[in-house]
């Protein structure tokens, strides 16, 4: 139990705390809460939301009537959601990258086939439930909520992994299956964010800045030193670059890539993704959240562990600035998101997973039963972090966004549903 509590402390407690404070604050003094969320930190010409949009939407709350010398406003909300959350998505991308690129990566080969099919079911199922129920509510409701179709597709890796360990036991093969599903879900989620939820008018030429930053830093500080060391067993040049320059060239490239994403119209929180594959990485991975990875000396793992504690603090502020929804905001989008998660996810994972394991003959990991797929789907229905993020970009601030966010928050109930499903399915816990 100590290991589970240690996991909660490291990865989840601050996020839960931030969300809890936000809910209490927004329901006791909503005016002061919203004043803090959109507080204008810096009016400038480079970073932030469009100044005229911010002025029209929030200026009256701060008694600001004009912004003559600035094109952008760096608000507290933009700083957390669009700038700092880029580090959270970079860590998620690191796990996806290792799972794909390493020889024994968890998303390579036949062993990943059934989890990938289950991932597809865990996305199509929620979309079908969300849009199907929205259509039944009438065209007016459908038109208002349709853009939020991706909100219930998300799976919160940290919370799902925690609940999965409690339901199945750390040694059960279903936990690894769930982790593969969650990582693949994150990968598809990043693609969905990039394609379907741009942050402004598209200007694809700016993506060349991200591309050249990634190529440049890879060639100069990764490929070239290794190339020069090809006949040197001591690898003096690579060692010098790693020890003396460390992550600094990659940080500069990350800043340039982030700016390219912001100017291109794609969501800037994804701006560090092109840089992640350029970092030197080990030839093996112990798995997401594995403590053993701190002893690997490659730069990719070194950077991840440098970011671990800052990202925990970032997630606290993410919860604080995004979960502040008044309970009166509960409406149709709340139930659409929630039902998409707790109904669409389990049945989607079960149906697609069964089809892959049975008719397609791909099979399940030894020790797993078909009914375990339904329980895994219940666990994966905890959308929280990424669902909140998608809700914030799918809808403009207002009643629909608030209602959708409440649905993402209420997906915590999927944890209780998972324990009930585990009992009914007679899951036998396997200690790690």
C-alpha cells in the first residue's frame, strides 16, 4: 500500500488538490476566481492570446478599456494551459516515443495489436455515445455540443494506472494492457488536438521553424558528436556534449518550436513534441513512472526526471485554473461527456478488444480473460486531465465549456464503477 500512496503523492495529489480548491473557490466566490484565472501578467507582441479578444472578453473585469501598444496578452490561464502544459505533453510524448522506437517497445509487434484495437474501441465508443445522445436531444443541442466529441475519448494515464493497480493488483497482466491502451490513447489524443483543435487561424509556414529547430538540434548535438566518435571507444565528443551542454541546446530548440506552433495556429501546448525524438535516448525503457529509469544516464530520461517535480506543480495550477466550475453549470454537455466515458469506453474496449482477440486471432495476454476488457474500459473511463484540457480548447468560455468540464471532473466516478465491475467480474488480484 505504501507504493500506491507514494504514487498518488508523486503524480496525482497536487492535481487533485488544485481541482478541489478550484471547485470550492468557484462555488463560493466565482468573481474573484475568474479574476485570478485570466489575470493579465504581461501585455506584449510575442506570447499570449490575441489582445483584442482578451480585451473584449475580460478587460471589463480589470477596468481595462484599451491596449494600444500590445498585440498579445499573457494571462495566467494562457501561461499554464498553453505554455507550461507543454512540459506535461512532452513527458507523455516521451513515453509514447519510447514505446514505439525501442526494439522491445510496448507498442511494437503483435503484442501491441490487441491493446491498439481496444484503444480504437475506447475512442469510437465514447464518440458514438456522445454524438448519438446529442442527436437525440435535438439539432439545437447537437450543434452546440458537437465540437466537443473528442472530450470523452481521453484517458488519464496517472489516475487510470493507479486505479488499475488497485482493482487488478500490480502483478495482473491487465495492468500492463491498460497502460498500453492509455499510452496509445495519449498518442491519438495528441494527433486529435493538433488536427481538430487549432488555437487560431492556420499559418502552416511557421511549422518550418519547429521542423528546422528539431533537425538542427538533432544534427548538431546528437548525430554529429556520435558520428565524430564512431572510431573512439571513449566517446569523448558525445560525453563532452552531454556533460557540458546537457539539455540547454534542446531547451533553446524547444522554445523556438513552441513559438512556431503558437504562430502556426496549432495548439502551442504541443509545441515541444518535435523536440522529444531528437534527445539521445537509452536502448531500453522500464516503463512509465518506473523509478529505475532515474538511473539511466541518457539525456531523454535525465530531462524527464528533471521535469517530474516541476510538472507536478504545473498540474496543480492546471487543476486550479481549469476545474473551477460552478455546480449550477451542470447541463446536457455534462451528461454527454460523462456517459461517453462511463458507457462508451467500457463497451467500446470490450467490443473491439474481443474482436481482435477472438475473430482476428490476436489473442489476449496470458492470465487475462475477455471480461477483464470491460473492467479495463471502466478504469480507462477516467478522463480528468486530458478531458479537461480538450474541453477548454473545444468550446469558448461560457456555459457549454463549463458543463463539459463538469463532465470531465465527474469522470472520477469511473473509479468507483471500476471496483464494482471488478467485483462482479470476479477479478482475482495479483500482487506485484
